[in-house]
C-alpha cells in the first residue's frame, strides 16, 4: 500500500481547537518530485500559516503498519484541551520506542536529530538521577533531550518514557494515515 499525502488530506481539516472549536482546511503544495508542503492558515486577530514538509508518498511496509498501530495504542488519542496539537508516544520499552523513531525517520516523517531538548519526559521513576542516563543511552540521544518529572507515582526503576512533540500537522497526518490503513 502506498499512501499519497496529497490525496490523504484532500477535503480534510485540522482537529477543532478546544477553546474556539475552529477548524482549518489542510492545503498542500508539491515542492519537488519527493516532497509536499502541508499547511493551514489560521484566522482571527493573529493570522498565521502553520506548515510542514512531508514526503509525497509513503510506502506501507509491515513494520510501518505496526508503527501506525503502535502509535494508536501508545500515542495521543484524545482531542480534549490542546491534545490535538500533540504527537506523543509513551512506553517503558526503549527498543520499541527506538523502532518507532527509526521507522518515522526512514519514512521522512520525523528527523530524530531535530527532536527538541526536554521532549522526552520520564515519569513514574524510582531512580530519577539514573533515569536520564539510562534513557539517553538506550535511545542513543543526548541527555538534554530528557527531563524527569517527579509525579510521586514511582512504580519502576527507570520510569516511563513519554515523547511529547508539539506538532499539529504530524499528529493529524499520522492519524489520517492510520484511518486510511484501517478503512482500506
């Protein structure tokens, strides 16, 4: 199965904003043979264009299909408050997180090197001082990418790793791809 981003977003809108319920039409523009710009324009007193570059086509191999399902189970599903703006992934197994990150990078949906500092939140850890080192080594990422939250619910040695990316378009495209795969 090949997913064509231009066709995927045709007639689609962003998720509704939680405070205004506003939705914006997703628009695309072919940039070159391999890339497409996906964007939407906001309205109101502060008008802006939110944009992101995606590959024009994504080949759905078995591992990528697994990643889409895994993201549905371990990622953001809620649309309440500002959750529609978040791409998230939560798990205790670094190997599974690594598979997802590598596959998203392979498909040019995410660049691991561009993940911002403190995007990985570590929660539920019994060993806060050691958790950043553990996750940093396991995911082969700089320690600056990780932040420990003391949530008083310390249930595992190295905690739960929660990737939080404020990326409206990545979240929407991943969700639309999942829908296309499920309903095809």
